[in-house]
């Protein structure tokens, strides 16, 4: 009986280690590629970014990541983000439509955006006048100083 228990324990240990190995291998390969994300509802992006931060996925920014899309930079660790030459981040104040569909400043949404950003974004945004209705862009050499370049 003891020999049988040791054999079962050995097999269980083998299966657990093998499953852990497969999980790590799949996580290391998982990546999200962002090419043309123009943003949307802040809370949807907030929850999505939070899940991405916990998932272990790598993020490749290979185009536009505008508005609410930029929230992900506050949840995904910098070492799991890379940018290409085409990467372009766009920041502006949050807004919601009025009865006629015109944009109205949303202070709570703007505060949520601001709080989600890493400190180096705060510095960069402040130097450009803060989050306003007009979009400001971070790209090229400035962005490459903040995040690693994606391997080719």
C-alpha cells in the first residue's frame, strides 16, 4: 500500500509540474497587439486593462492607442509592454455626450484616467498643458525613451 501511495504521489507531482510548465509556456507566448484602438467607455477599458495586468500577457503597441486605450499603461508592468515605430498614444480629458450628442467635460472620468497613468505620463502630460479636450500625442523617440522597442 505504501509503494502504491508513493507511486501515486509521484505521478501527481509529475502532472502538477508538467501543468505548471505548460501554463508558464502559454503565458509567456500570450500577447495582445494594439494597432488601431481609438478608445471608448472608460470603465470597459479600466476592467480590461486590470485583467491584462493580472494575466501576464505581453502588450505590443503597433499603432494607435488613443483615449481610454491608454489606461492599460497603468495596469500592465512596463517590462511587459513594447512599442514599434508605428506606436502612437493619444491623451485627452474624458467627456460624455449631452442631449444633442455634443461632448461635455467629465471630471470624474478625467480623474480616473489621470490616476491610472504611471508617474512618467503625469510629467509628460503636465508639460503639455494637462488633459484637455484637444488630443495630445506621445510617439516616436519620446515614447521609445519610456518603453522598450519590440523585437523585430
